[in-house]
């Protein structure tokens, strides 16, 4: 038993040394070549890696590569991965996620997962179902989040009402790319709160307290293509001064109007605040299929592996905006990631249920 314990300790030290050597090699690679570029594992490269992983899972247990599929190495790799992830979470600007040490540790962890699962699959028994679901689910989730993330993208697309747009600005690179989806903007709709009347210091331009002035808004005008306006009656409880007249915040086609109270202060109208805004759109795809819907803030439209969010509009024209700005998020590996999470959940439930049986 003592000899067996020493053998396990030696194996553990050897595996720990290998992992540390890989991390050090990654740090050296980081210094020489710079940060890891995820673009190198875009499709079809990630598909090739997936095929290699599947082949590795079928290797006989006595091969050199298969020796990386030990449970003790799993513990070391998962611990290393969690430490790097913890640093990434505590120091968001650390750049850990784009570093070679993180990438190589992640690659070794995926290799270990498929080798461990492959070894157990050769002598599969029904009671191993929870173990297999956990390992396969974790592999699918990690592969989708890592190798799959290289295929994801985020874009801004500005679409004018009544027009179809295929081009989007890549948020990461700033380049204008032609996308496999297009958006037809049928209508942009916006609701605004009626703007408030405020007292302004003419010298500083800042809003100030009303003090002894009582401001009453009578006639309110808020028509399409016109700036909001209100007929104001202002009276000073201390001096008895009274003034009345129209005020307006103005817009892209009309000047603003104020009501002077003294040489220093006046009544003005603040710009209206948006209550809600949405776009009625039709999304077209290269294969000819299309989908219509209304996109609102925090209520995106999903078309295949694309999510379309309402992002912005013409701020100067407000509700009269002639275009809408959308954010398009493409993640073709999102469904596999959900499948991996589901498998992990079922695997955990299975292990818990079997562990509780006597």
C-alpha cells in the first residue's frame, strides 16, 4: 500500500509539473507572439478540432495521449482553469481570456474530458449514465463557449424607413461587412413624455429652483412633425409680476422659444424624454426565408442564430426619426451550449438520485 501511495503521489507531481510547464510555455508564447487570436479557430478550424477530439476519445487506454485522461489530471486542470477564471472575474482588464496560458489550459481540459469519457464509454454500464452526461455536457458547453465563440459576432446596422439593409458595422473590428441577413424597416414608432417647463438661468444655462414664481401650463400642443409647445402663465407671489406666452423646446426644423421673467431668468421647455420606442421590421435571409416582428428595447427578435435588438434612433428628430439603429448578435453555437447545460443538469440529477439509493 505504501508503494502504491508513493506511485500515486509521483504521478500527481508529474501531472502537476506538466500543467505548470504548459502554463509557462503559454506565457512565453504570449511574450513572443502577443495575445491569443480566437480568429484562428473559426469554422472550419473548430470543426477540425472537434473531429480530433472525437478521434482521441477512441484511442486505446495504453496510448501516450490516452494517459492524459486521468481523474487526477482532471482535478489539476479544473483547479487551474478555475483560478485563471477567478483572476479574469476579479480583474476584468487582465486579458486572461485572450491569453495563451488560458487557451492552452482550456485545450488540455477539453482533451482530458474526452479521454476520461472515452475510457468510461468502453466499459459503459447503465449506472455510468450520470457520469457520461456530466462529462459530455461539460465538454459541449466548454467547446461551444470557447471554440464556438470564434464564430460569433456583434454588429450595428442603421436602417432607413422603407429600405432594406444588408450591411452592418462589426463592433469588434469597425469594418462594414455584408451579412447573411437583411432588415427592412417598415415603421419606427416612439412615445414621449410631454416635456416639463423649467426656469433657466440665462447666464449659466442651468435649471434653477422656481423660488417665488408659480408656473402654470395652459394649452399644450404636441403634434407630429412639430416641436412640443405650451402656453405658460407665470406669476410672482412676492412682487405680483405676471407674464404669459408660448414656450417650446424646438426641434430640427423649429427654433426654441422661451418666456422671459427677468433679465436673468426665463421659462423654457426641456427636451421630451422617450417613454418607449420600437421598430416594425422584416428580416430577410439569403435563402429567401423571412420573418416579421416588432423589436423593442430588451425585447429582441430571434431569427435562427441571430438576435436583433433595438439600439438607437435619430436623436435629433426623436419620434420623427427616419431610421433605426439595431444591434445584431450572431451566435451559431448557442443551441449546443444550451444542450450542454441541459445534459449537465440531467447528469447531476442522475448522480444525486443514484447516490441517494441504497
